[in-house]
C-alpha cells in the first residue's frame, strides 16, 4: 500500500520541488481553515415585523401582539452582520389552522427566513397573544381633523359631513370600539369664512378596509367669531302671578347669569339686559320653601348671545299669608 502511494506521488510530482510546494499549500490551507473556523462569531439584534399568511377568508388575526414587532438575534461573522438589516429577515406565521377566538402562539425558527450568512439565536418576545376574529361591516361617523387656526380670530362654529358615515370592514372586536373615522387633515390657516371641501376617510390600521362611496364625502364648515363666556352679576328676579293675599320671599333675590357670545356682543350686555322670572301661579302657602328654576332670557332679540346657566340654578321661594 505504501509503495503504491509512493509510485503515485512520483507520477504526480516527478520534481521534488513541486512536491514540496504541494505540501506547503496544504499547510497554508489547513492554517486558514483553522483560523476561519475558530474565529469567534458575533451577534446582532434586529427589529422585525411579524406577518400572518394563509388567514381564513372572512377572518383577521388580531390581539395585543398582532402588529407587534419582535427582536430577532442572529449570529455570524462581523462582515456578514454589517451587511444584514431587518429587511433581510422575514417572520411569516401560517394561520391556516388557527381557530376562532383568543390563543397564544410561540414563534420558532420554522417561522423565520434568514440569509445563509447568519444563523438564528433567539427571538423576543417569543410568545404572542393573538385572536382570530370574524370580519364585519359597519357604518362609522366621519370626523374632520382640523389643523391650525382660522384667519382674523375666527373659529369653527359648526360643521357637517354629507353623507356623515363611511362603511368600514374589519375585525368585529375592533369595529365595535370604533367611535369615528378621521378625515385627511383640514388646514385652516388660509381660511376665514365658511367653506366646503371634499374629504376622504383615513384609516391607518391594516385590518380595516374602507368601502369607498361613489361621489365621496363633502365637509361643510361654518365659521365665525370666537365665542366667549361672561358672568353677569346681580340679575334681578321678577315674580309673576302672585296671589295678592300672599307674601313672598326669595332666597336669593338676585342671581348670577353666565352668557356666551362674541366679544363685541358680550361686552355690551349689562344686568339690565337680562330678564329672569319665576312663575308662582298655583303655589299655595307652605311652611317649607319651594325650589324653582328661573326662566332667563335676553331682553333684546337682536343680541346673538345666549344664556348658558345661572348661579344658583334654583331659587328658594317662601310663600305665606299677608298679616301672618
């Protein structure tokens, strides 16, 4: 056997120098292999989005961790780790066998796709709280997103959207908690008077699908001077339909009234411009007081301000017979 090997080497390397070069090359290759294999690998953490595939038709995967990003730890040589990013790693969970209702799912290496230059070490969190929820359709009110302030100190007094609702398809549990759908931002900085513009619903949740309406939606905005409130003190209370044979005492005899309107309107209103009245018709003599809420009005119908409240809201009325 040894002789055969020698004859073979003589055939391959008739020149002794060539044989020495061959041995030297093997030695260099062995040293390089030893250094490469023994080189210590490093680790790197990458944030990766979890995706669900093969979800049953008419259902959606939701829950506290449905849209959570997880941290994947991989190991590899320094140069390989420098080149890798989150986009190079995929986590796709096959949802075909999920059943309706809440459950937990453990991410394993089988759910990951990695470049061949690195190896999987760990994922955190590993356990996801999920739920397979049925999709439903519902009409949700649209709500405008106003950005900035109107020119000239004006403000948005009121608005309406026609039609006021939009149809949305999504997981039942989420749809039931959805109070409104925002529109695109409505910038007010270059506006002063009433205006009408088309609006579109904005939904940033991937589980919601907006069913577009032919003709779209229009926002109608009514603008005007900013409303402020003012307290008018010492407003006298008038008594109506008091029986002539009765005495009456009020506690208190005067009240404070809160009114709301534009600054120009509010500044002009005095306590004499407010009429407060208590109707005591039908009341009889009593040892205890009556508590009655005054009727409060502005005397002039040309004033656009309005009464908000009074303090106190109810006045004590004591009724007794004259001479007693």
